[in-house]
């Protein structure tokens, strides 16, 4: 990645089993003690806490981080939900160096991701969509990409 971009978020499909990722959710069941809950619990009444959504509300980012292999440029990965397909996905975030980007830089980022959407190869994960988010508190624009499959070793 070069330094004229700011932040990218990639969302990719994780699979139905979720790999046993534990989710810590504080609940209050009448006592003053918060309870920690994992995905292995049978209590389906508790809904996961979403901390961020895509502009179209299709992808919803959760608090749980996902441990992935070292992917260059990925700074953080979170568990998320694709509300249209009903599957868990991974929401990857990439931080870039500059806080603000010009319209020219914005167009360059768009051009790169439009080319990735058009790219089709059996050994490359397919990119389906992206959007740019310039509403973060730290003024770092983000590019968010939805990718349909996670690579498993």
C-alpha cells in the first residue's frame, strides 16, 4: 500500500462454524456482576453487539476480533455479519498514513478497487463491492471491501 491512502476495511466470509471464536458480551441478569458469554453457550436469546454498520446496513461489525494469518497491510480483523446472506464474515481494517485525502487520491483509491472488482481468477479471492467512509472521528477516510471467501490453510 502506498502512503496516499488512509484506511481500508475488508469484509470476507468466514464460514458457518466461526472457528470457535469466543464472544465476550456483558449482560445484566438482575445481579450487579456482568456475565461473560461465549459462542458455545446454548442461550440464543442474547443478540451480539454491533459496533459499526456499512452504509447500506448489509455488514455489521462486532467487537470480537479474529486471529488470522499475517496478511500484509491488515491492522485489525473483526467478526461481522452479512445480513443479506445470513453468514458471519470477517471485517478487516487497514490504516494508512495520512489523515485526510484529496479528491485526486480518493479517485485513485476508487480506481484500484474498481479494478479489483473486475478481476476474475480462480486463485484470487473475488472482491464484490466497496464503499468509502469519511465519517470517522479521527478524520481518516476508509475504503471498505466485501470479499466473499476467507482463505483457509
